[in-house]
């Protein structure tokens, strides 16, 4: 009885070839010649190969059957080595203990959960920014940064550790605050599940307001004025102010103080407008206020014969200067005596005390002789101290929140601007 015949399976032969060790003969080949290699190749005495007598080329030059044999071996070894390496890697992973596999899986799961948590934070920050933009009527959405980790756990507990909000440009009166940055703590959320946040309660908030000099210079720059710090509570203003077609040099100082609980005020002092080197205008009711010759201009009257005669030709001026009439008559007829009179320190000091605006009311032609534009003097007479102080005012007030309380605390002047610390309590955002 013949044994059962099994169909020939070529894949079994391929599997046997793949499992054959290097240098091992894979098995008999059809029409195999004697020797360990197919195609009639035999080992040579010197360790090389030689071909069969009917087609070989044993000169060692890589030609004939010997070259084909080397090419065939190169093609055969590479895929078999890759196949065996892949099988070894699978066997090594399968040989790992169960605990190591669990650690690998846990690390992968943790990374996925962390990624999902960060995505949820970004989504929540974006929604919060849009809500604040609408409620505060901002031109752009603020920056929102939610603190604490993990976020999803905090969301499930309906409580966030902290939320930092930065508003780059919050409008306040005549200027925009360069930056309002505040951090809310222990926020209580009003949510519908994990996907809908209707509002939030903020028991405590702290932050600061920056009114930068760069923004002040830009927004109040119609008068070409620049602001800079001068101590911890003072600001210097320097620049030019156009008045009646003339650009007058402006000097002023502002003292910064907190006003009530939500604003800061500025007390403007030391205001002065220079008309070249000729005169200086100080608005105000004091005797030293008004339009006066500069020290340089009053000292130069001894060399400015025409200007000196223009002053001495007005009886009211002569009376204020306290010069005897006989001395005045001699000076007007003798240039030497005129130079001697007007060049004295006492005359220069008295000349600086004259308010040229008062002089212009009755003697406008004298001011023209002094080189002053009557239209400029008329405009200066209407430029009051409050009007000029208002142009330089840095005061602002924070918007009052609908719910809760926000207050300003310390006010300090730094190199970059005016900084104010703020605090808040019992604030609410969104619906309750």
C-alpha cells in the first residue's frame, strides 16, 4: 500500500531556505552536480570557486559563471538577512516580561491623556478670550492663560487654580492703557458638564496696569510732546506746542497720584513755553506768570538799541522799571548813555519782570519792535493754565465692572511708564 501523497508546497521550501544558517547548503537542487554548490560549482583548493568544465571561467576576473554566482549570492543574502532581523525583533519583543509591556502601554496612554488635556486647555482659553472681549467691549481678544495641571480634573471639580488675563490696549478716557495684566485665583466655574461653561466667579484677583510712555507719546503726540520718568512719582514733558502758527518749546512736570479707588490723577506744574530765546510764557495768575523776556534777551538790550528805545518810549514801562525821567531823556538822545543804562544788571532784572502781555494791551507796536507777533500774544493770552494742563494730563480711570470690585493700589513711575497695582474681589464673568 502506497503512502498517502501530499501535494508539493513551494512555500515550505522557501521557509526552509529562510531558516538555513549562513554557509549551510539549503538542500538538494534539481539536476545538482556533485559538490556543495548548485550549478556544478565546486570549491577550489585555494578557497575560491571554480566553475564546471562546460561553462566556467576560472581566471578569477569575475566573468562567466563565477561572476553570475557572486551576483546571485549578493541578491540572496540581503533579503534573507532583513527577514531574519525582523523575526528576531519580534521574538525579542515577545520575550519581554509582562510588567515591561505594561509600562510601555502606560507611558503611551499617559502621553495621549496629556495631549488631550493640553488641547482642552487651548480650547478653553480661546473661548474665555472671546467671552471677555464681548463683555469688556475690547477691540481685540485678550490673552488668557489657564494655570494648574491637569486641566480636565480641575474642570470636573468646577474649580481652576489660576487664570491670567492680559489686555494689551484697554481704553481709559483720553488714552489707551498699554497693558492690563491680572491673575485670578481659585476660580469657581458654572458649567453644564465638561463641554459648556456658562460663567465663573472670581473671589480674588491681583495684577497691574502699565501706562507706557511710548503710548502716551503716540496718543498725546498731537503737540509733539514726549514723556519720561523723573523720580518715583513725577513725569517730565518735553516737546513743542503749536500756537498761532509758531512752534513753542514746551516744558512741564506732572506729579502722579492715585485718585479714589479706580483712577490716577496728575498735577501739572512747572509749565513753560519758550518763544525762541526772546521770551517765556507761564500760564497762571501769579506775578511771575505771563509773558516775560528771557535772561538772555534782557541782558542783550544794551546791544539792541532799537528794542531798548522801544521800551523806554512807553511811560508805563519807564514807571515800572523805576528809571528817572531825566535819565530816560538823556538815554534816548545819547546812545552811549542808553547802552550804559540798559546794559546794567539792575535794568536787565527789572526788564524781565515786565509782563509783555499786559504791555501789549495798550502798546501793541512796542511788542512788534521787540520782535513778537501780535497774533501770538493774543493766542497766549487765551491759553489758560487749565487748558494747557488738560493737554498734558495723564489721568485715567479703570472701567467699573458689572459685578464685584476692582481697586487701584500703589502708583509708581518707572523707566517705561506709569505702573499701578490693582486688586479685585468677588468678580463674575459670564452667566451665573
